[in-house]
């Protein structure tokens, strides 16, 4: 969030993230939250077939209680920002307009005042910010997921960015995810309930990893080494000035996508940064066997000297050996258009035993989706990511996926889809033309 | 034998130090005045010359910590804080100083600083309450508010403040971080209320 969000913040900054469930239950104030509750109710009702109506009525009380909890969510700005991101990973169970509503709430995340920040510092590092830094800007210059970022200067003169997590936010969101699981219980008679629960559980695991800045710093360091010598800059983290809820890293000068685009950049610059963004995704995919689940504009800085700052490493998933092999086999099957191998991949992906058990409607949709995903890889030379037909096709497929409500896939499928969609959305906004095929195939041959 | 003022003060300090140690080791409830007097090497009656009950002793420890916290607040504040921020800083500084006494701050405050008590049984409690409220009064005055003693505003503030302490005494979150957000929220509520700021505009925070 930039300072441009100031007027919105000034309206809400006197509200703080309620810490306890008691306060949250009492904070039935936000009309947005009420709308969210309404949508959720409507959506859930739609999920039940006619013959399930009686069962739904039995669960009405549970549903009502949960919606009351949800009604308080609008007040949990910081938390809802994260909940929205997590739920956006499950488009099959969330109507798109609700995801948008959740995402819009993130702009209301209230800043922490300096007195609160000092307490976080004392608890985490045992010192006040003024003792650790020769300069510390009391005003945040950016929002991070679950916190805010301040500029500071170390005593040796190095400029740093300090990410500080909202106090108690982790517990608050965890409680919300539990509430979500509770809400999902109203759907427990549907056939895919167990898979829904797996996705929520998986989202929780990723979230718990994300709230630990020590873990993020370690992954950031891994990426710094990975991209060393390239035009992608990953900031150095400073463990001596970091903790579980504070992450101090090099300050990188640069513009976020929106500001970059406002300068009406040349096509060459657009292509250049598009290539770097693609490289950051593909290189870490093949080299670290990692999928970034949080590929959005806020995590990149487009620097004046042509380098790309890659600044957020909280939300990721690492493939294990077995899942990685399955992924590569699936990709090869798709490239070779080998139907038999592809069906084998889908069978594993959807946790079935035999290809005959697969839902043919879903198979058709999945194949169309995969074709869309690999189109830039199969196109020789430059691929125009701003191509209208390609973008519309992607949007239609996404709508179809959401409408299908199909949740019986492993969680990696969700994360990798989200990363790919994030990449394509970024490239579309950049209006970038990139030789994605050469980049992808080179990395694949080298590292898979 | 008459004892000097210095010796009396020294004894008082010794009793407080030993009581603090015993409360920490054995627990407040499990420690008796006999335990304290024996550990100090004095008669139980002598102990009562200094502190008339175990509660008074504990309240004195708590009051001292609160004063340490208040002094830390005075050192830490820069003068550029918003009212909410300043009040939060006061409360947070006190809570930090009170940490060693967290296990028994509840019962002590209940008897010594209750919102219902017209007059506390412990002069140390009365004194620290007055000092705390004076500090709040000064903070409010610096932001253009008048804080009239014994008014409904004081009752509201004190109720919120004791509520924070009550929650904190049983807060099991790491570093009582839950109370930190509650303290911030409570100060927002207080400032919004005295500003008659029902729509919650940004008048009082980060102005």
C-alpha cells in the first residue's frame, strides 16, 4: 500500500485490529463485512442440492453463528487481508466477487503507531528502534502482508527496509481459519468436503510459515544466492536486527509496477522487465523446485538501472521429490500431447486410482487450461502476453474453473495455478513481449 | 531501642526484596507473612509495623513497579505522540515494568485499586493511582483536554486501565502480545469517547 492510500487510512486509523475473539464478536460494525457475510451465505446456500436442503436447515444454527463471526471480519483489516489472499487460492469455493471484496479490504489495513512498534522491538530484539538504527522513519512507507515496512539506516550507514508484523495478527488469522473450517462444516455432506478441508489445512500451513520472518529471511538468503550475478536483486537480510516478527533487509530503490507504468515506459523496457519477472518465476521453479504463491506487483521493484528487485519471500511451497517428478511428467505429457500419460498425471493429481474414475468434464477443462498455460512455451520467439484473445481465454477458463467448484486436486496444483495466473496477470499489465519459450525450455533442460 | 530512620528504611527495603523473592519462588497465594518474617529474621509483629498485610506488601511492590514504568514512559516520550499513542506508551511502559509481578497483580489490584473502592486500604496503591491519573491528566492537557478528577471520564479511563491489567494478568500469548493490542484498542476507545467521536475520525491518532 502506498502513501496514496492516506485518505482512506485517515478514516480508519483510529481503529485497531481487535485482539480477542470477544472484541471481534462485538465489532459488528463494517457494512463491508455484512456484505461479505451476505455473499457467503448466498454462496453456501447455492452449494446445496435440493435433497440436501433438510440437512442445511439442521446446520442453519451453525451457519448463522459462523456468519456472525464473519460479520466481525471487516474490522480485522490486517487479518482479512491475509484471509482474502488465502481464500483467493481456493477460487473453487469462493465466488470471485467475494474474493475481490476481501482484497479491497486490504487497503484499509491500519498502520501501527510508533509506540506500538517500539513495544514490538523491545519484545523481539530487546532494544528500541533508536538504539538499533541511527535513523528510523516513524511513518511506514509500504504495507507488507501482515505488517508494514519502514525505512531506516544502520549505524554503519547502510539504508535498510524494516518489515514489522502487526502484534497478535498470527493468532487472529489462525482463529479465522478455524472459523472458516467451522463454516465449511455446513458443507460436510457434499462429496468433496474432505478435499476442501485439505486445502484449508494447507493454506493454514503456508500461512504459519509466512508469519515467521526468520523462516522468510532464510529463504530470502537462499534466493539471494540463487540470483547473484543476474539482473535480479534480492535484498540481504540482517539476522542480528531481525526476529520472528521483524525483518531488516537492504533497502532497494525502485518503483512498483503501477508507478513504473505511470511513466509510460518504452516497449523495450516493458519487455526487459517482463523477461526478468518471468526468469524469477521459472528459474526458482526449476532450480529450487519452488512455487511462489504470492506473485503480485507489490513483491517486485522495477529499478532505474534496469535491475529487478524481488523483495518478498514469505509465501511459497517447495515440491518434494515425488511431487516434482509428477509435475515434470505432466508437463512433458502436455508438451508431447501424450493423452495416456496426461490421464495418468490427472489421476494422480486428483487422488484417484484409475483414469476411468476421472470426471470427463473436468478433464476437458483441465486440458484446455494446460494448453492455455503452455501456449507461451510452445510459441517460438516472442510471445505477446497482452494479446487480447489470450487474456480473454484465461479469464474465461478461470470463470469456468470457479463455476465448476471442483476441489479434488492436490494443493500444489492450486499454488502453481495461482503463481501462473499471477505471472500472466503481471505480464498482461506490463504489456510485455517475451521469448518465454526459449527461457522456459532452457531452464527445464538444464535443471529438471 | 530506637532505630534510626535509615535503618527503618533499610529494613523496609529488605522485607520488600525478600517478599518479592518468595512470591516469585513459592507463588503469591502460597507465601504467608510468617514465611516472610522468618526469611527476614524478624518477628511477625515487627513485619506488621512495616506492612499491615501481605496484600499491602504486594501492593507496595506493584506500586513501585508502576512508578518505574511511569518514569520509563516520561523518559521515552518524545512529545510528538498523538494522544492515543502517548496513553498507550504510558500503559505499555507500566506493563513492561510490572512483568515480574504478573502472577499476583490480579488479586493485589482487586483489593488495592478496585474501581469500586472509595479509598484504598494501601497508601502505596492510592499514591500510585494518583500519580498515574496525574500523568494521564498531563497527557490530556497537552492535547487540549481537561481531565476533571472524580469525573465520569476518570471512571471510564480507570475501568479501561484496570481491564487491561486484568486481561494482562491472565494473558497466555507470547509476551502478552494480546494485551498490547487490547491496550491500544482501549486507548482508542477512550480517546474517541472523550472526543465525542462516534464516527471514529482521525482526530486523535497520528494527527
